[in-house]
C-alpha cells in the first residue's frame, strides 16, 4: 500500500519549471560575462523548462585559469589520498541523498522514463565509490631490478586541468563516469555538459559545492559545442579531453586538439549487432533484444539496433517482437509504469522519423506501436521494427539513435559474422546460442570493443568500456581510466651500484 502511494506521488509530481542555471566557476555560481542565455525545452511538452547561461571563450578562459591555479597552487593534488577520497565518497553520499531529485530532473530534461533514471542515480553514486576504491588499491606502479645496478620504478601523476565533454543521453551517469576518475586521481576539471540536458550537470555542481571541494577543482561551463566546447578543446592549458558523443564530433575534436598535442579519449557512436542462432534460448534472447533497443528511449550507444535472426527461428521471433512492440507502454516519463518516453528534442525526433521514411523507401516493412493522442505534443517515436532489412541498407549502416530495430535474416555463421562486421562502427555486440564453442567463436570474430554472450548489456565497472573502428579510441572504466588516461606514468631509474659511465674527454 505504502509502495503504491509512493509510486502515485511521484507520478503526480509532474513537469515543472526549474530555476535558471548559471555557470559554476572557481567555486561560485556566476552569470556569463555577456549575460547571454539559451532555452532548455521539455521533451514531453516542448515547453520551456528554464534558461541556461551561455558560456563562451571568456567563461572557458576563467574556468581553465581556476582549474590551473587549483592544480598548481591548491591543496587538491598534494593532499593525502585518503583525505582526497573522503571528498569523493562525500560526493557519492550526497548523490544518494539527492537520488530522487536527480532522477526527477534527469527525466524532466531528457524524457527518459523515471523507472530507468532511478537506476542511473544509484549507478552515478557507485561511480564515485568505485573510483575511490580503485585509486586506493589499484593506482600502483611497477618496479624492476636491473642487473643489481638499478632499481627502476613507475609512479602515476595526475595530468592537471582536464576537459570533459558529455552527451545528452544518460547524462548524469555518463558525466559522473568521467568526473569520478578525473577527480579521484587528483586532476582538476572543466566540464562542458550537453546543451540539451543541463539540469543534472547543474545539480552535480550543487552537490560538489556542498561537499566543499577546494575552489577551482571542479568547474562547469554550459554552452554550445561549436563555441564553448571547441574553445575548451583548443585551450593550451587543458591537458586532456575526455569526450563522449557522435563520431563526427569526435573527429572534429581530435583535429582541434592536434595543435596543442592533447591527450584525447573518444567514446563514440554504435550500430551494434545482436545475433540469435536457432539453438538459442529464444525467450531470453527476445527479452534482451527488446530491452536493448527500446530502453532509454533507444538513445543508447550500445543499443542492439541491428538484430540478426537465424532463418529457422525468424518468423516466430518476429511474431513475438511484434507483440512486444505493440505492448510497450508509451507514456509520461514521470509515470513509473512508462517504458518508452519522448526523444530529447524536435531536431532528433525529425532525424529518427526521417530514417523510418528512408526504411520504407529502401523496402522495409515498418511495424510500430502507437503513440496515444494525448501525448502528441511530445517528441514521441513509438517502438519500431524495420522488417526484411538487409545489412547494406542505409538504415542498417547509420546510427539512428532512437527506438528503431532493423531485423535481418541470416543462414550461416560465416554469413552473420560478415554482416556484423560490415559496418563502420564497432562498439558492442550480443551473441545468443547454446553452443558454447560457437558463442566464443562468434564473439571473438565480431569487431567490437564489448561482446556479451547470452546476456543483455550488464556492466562490470572493472572491465574496459569502449569501442573500436568508428566507435572510439581508448577505453574508460576499470584501471584504464586511472592508469591510462587521467594520469601520466613516470619512470624513475635509481642507480644502486657503480655502473660504467663512459668518460668522454678524460
Ligand atoms: P554530440 O557529439 O552532438 O555532442 C556531445 C557533446 O559534444 C555535447 O556536449 C556538445 O555540445 C559537444 N560538442 C559538439 N560539437 C563540438 C565541438 N565541435 N567541439 C567540442 N565539443 C562539441 O553527441 P550527442 O548527440 O550529445 O550524443 C549522442 C551520441 O553520443 C551518439 O552518437 C551516441 O552513440 C554517442 N554516445 C556514445 C557513448 C559511448 O560510450 N561510446 C555513450 C553515450 C553516447
């Protein structure tokens, strides 16, 4: 009864206007120098949620200067690890305290169903706790004896001010996935959040402010990618850029970072295959295939947007897919029963619906659920199947980033591996079979950074996250973030004997 009332209450807490958002620079919430602002719209109603301070070069310069000063002169990089981790764990605790508010803001801003953003807030807190543990237990170097003449060892130092640029899909989870390791390793941060989803980034600034991190350690500049983002990337005092977003943006950032020889990490787009063989547990494969593309409104980098079905099971699988697609609950993102919400904005809605038109022109049978009449003011695209697709179609090659599944038939293992790999992306892949040898064989043959066998996308934070080909360069997660990206290894050679030194000129 109590549970039911709580669910009802959160369903009632609907779409409200939010206070306007300022920049967070050097420990203060401030307006941009120009006073310029941009509008943040609701994906559910397309009404104004609030106005956001629009940062430009001036704000980036100030934020970078603050982060540089905090790194060079402040206590952050010099304090004991255990002391720094108290701040990191305090951030996690504050996220837990604000979990309900965070999931509400995330759903309000992005249209993601509240039942799904609830898990994200918990995961975001875990990102901080995880990196606190990692830094305390795994941030160690190597040591070698060299012929009893030298001891050589490595130490890992933070880089300095780092720029983090994040997308609008699952923004709080993805942002904390970068901020936690960056801060835990002793760097200072300038975050440029996606302009379409500023609410939870601002909440993170409030949380970090409350956790009383030294000023300048964490800064946020809100603004557009081509201006604020590009200025951050080009700034000579920024040591590294960690980016998650579209593949084309990733290449623009790499080019822009070249003049200052910046370290970059790229988490980019995907067009991931899910392969179902005829010996698979098809009921579980069905659950995973449906969840993998229709959860998070289909705006998910690792979504199984291409589903390959063995010809022996195709007809029954498609029949079951059609039933699911018709039954997926489309609704208000604030309703805990909603499974599919509206897309982030009108522009993205037009992109996704444009691809559905292309699918028709390419000869697919389009099968969709129905958007209820009362939701038509939102950016809703119903769960959509593109049936009888072939892998060479545009809709099977390009990232649509919406609740749209292309369904493709195959006959042999060789054929499906070739299809899976005949795409520019290589982020994730899913293989369903009860033949254990084939499962491993196919998973190893698919060109992707992350494969799951007989599983949906379940993450292990200790394992590297990222893609190959056009899906990215580098990895996040586990020790990759702390030892390979956010720190620089330094080698110390110590002579412990009197090795021979050539005596030139003697
Ligand atoms: P996007 O590339 O349009 O924007 C991402 C961020 O980059 C935003 O903050 C934006 O303002 C900024 N930006 C844009 N142009 C820039 C420039 N020239 N210089 C610097 N910054 C710039 O991506 P999006 O539409 O926000 O996100 C969706 C994309 O992200 C999809 O392609 C999705 O697959 C990808 N994604 C990948 C992963 C992963 O881990 N591989 C995770 C989530 C999302």
